[in-house]
C-alpha cells in the first residue's frame, strides 16, 4: 500500500508529538502519574485549544468534519507518548453515535469546546463483545423514557459527564443519552493497569433522551465502534514504534562482555522481527482506516482483520521489548513496561482477537 499523509495531517502528527513530549515525557512517567488528575486536565484543555476535540465532529453538527485519517495522525502521537486520554471515547465514538440528532447538539458543542466529556455504555453481562446483546430495557411513550439495566464496561467513562447507552424498546435496540448525575444511575469507577479509567453503570428507572429512530441503533453503533477501533489501531502503532525505538537504543548502549548486546546475532534477529511486526501493524491500521467508507459487510471484515492482527503484533512487540531489556523491563521505572500494559488493554478494547476473528469469518 502506498500511503502518505497530507501536509495538514503531518502538521497534526507533529503537534501530537510535541504535546506528548511536552506533557508526557517518558523519563518522568512515574512522577507524572502521581499528578495524574491535574495533568490529564491540562492535556484535555490543550487538545480543545488545538481543535482536536472538534475535529471528528461533523460540520453539520458544528465540528470541523475531519476524516478518520486526520484522527489517525493524532492517535499515533498519543500512542507514541502513552498519553492517557479519553479522546477516542469522547471525541470519536460518542460523536459518531449521536451525529445528526438535534437532541445531542448541545452535548456535541460541549465536547468540541472541552467543557464536557462523554462515553458510551454498549456492553452487558453475558453478552461478551456483542453490541447486539442488549437486555437494558427502555420504557416510554415516545418522548419520555426511563432505562433499567446494567452496562458492564464503559471505556474511559470514569470522568464522563454524559453517557450514550443502548437499550431495548418495543421497536428494537435504540440509543439514549443519560446525564452522569441522573437520579437512579450508579456509576462504579475503576482504573486499569494502563492508567485509563473506566466505569460500570447500573440504571434503575433513569430518565433518558432517545437519540435517533427507535430500533435503528445497531448499524450506527457498529460503524461508530469501527471508527473507534481504527483510532485505537493507530494508537497501538505509535506505541509499538516507541517501544521498538527504545529497545534498539538499549541494544546499542547496554554492554556485556565488553561489547554492546546489539552485536549478538540472536538479539539482532529478534529486533528485526519486532520491526517487521510494527510495519505489518502499520499497514493493517492504514488499510482499516481507509475502509471505513466501504459497505458495512466489507468494512466489518477489514476492520476485524486489522483489529485481530494489530493486537497480536502489539503484544509481540511489547513482550519482546520487555524481554530484550531483561529484568529491568518489567519495572515501572522503565517506559517499556507501560507500553506493554497499554498494548494489553488495546488488544481487549472493543473486542478481543478471538472475537474479531469470528466477526471476520461471519462477514465473509
């Protein structure tokens, strides 16, 4: 595949790298995480100032109408510097879910200017990664709705002011907008090993606003999730790139028996294999991102193939980086361990490799 960023996309990529280097330098990782709340707030404010939050929002919704490739340029920098941001859930997934509905206009404006955050509750107990498995029930008369049920995992939802959730009406699976402080809503927050903060939702007669047409949500959910997956694929590639570069530097400088360990042929072979996996993942990420405008069945097939393979490549690169650093590679003091933890979580986000292999086959 012959692919190149445009001049504007290269500027986006450069600005993402500058923001990451300024706010999240790898040498100060542990000290930065100790000041997590203040620094993530500064990061979000700068993203809003740079226009990144408005970028994925459609022009008809008051945004900049940026493309998935624009988002990819940003997310590679996010992954390279391990920026713990809710950008994908807040600025990519939610706008794709609620786009075109007047009831969500104020929310989209708030997301774009950085004054509110949103996340999506789409998964339920016993449903695995199947977004069509919905037992959360919606009761209403067409204008007034209440929701009762649970959402097992809300990606990057711990700090959300709003939630977009799926629920079942008489017409089928529908989308609803819920305030985080709505009576009857219980939000259980938790932090994962990569420092990202997620949530679980329990809804007990929670007042909600219907988004879009009742019963017509599933195709929109699948497309929105595929857009989020592609953004995370780019993040995984950026993280792999940084882990590979740090490992090459370590092989050049770490000495045993009076010579750099990078002179040992067996370690050279492993470093080359890491580079091959990185470039394979990069190509798969590009292919998936460029497929988002294809018919649904073809899009699902390409995105799932990329999700499964990039996850495998990311785990391979992360594990090899840790092993080639030796025992110190497992320590929190070294950035390599943080890249591996993020790759582990990215592999699970929006579906494991096994889930996407099955989806790939089903879309054939």
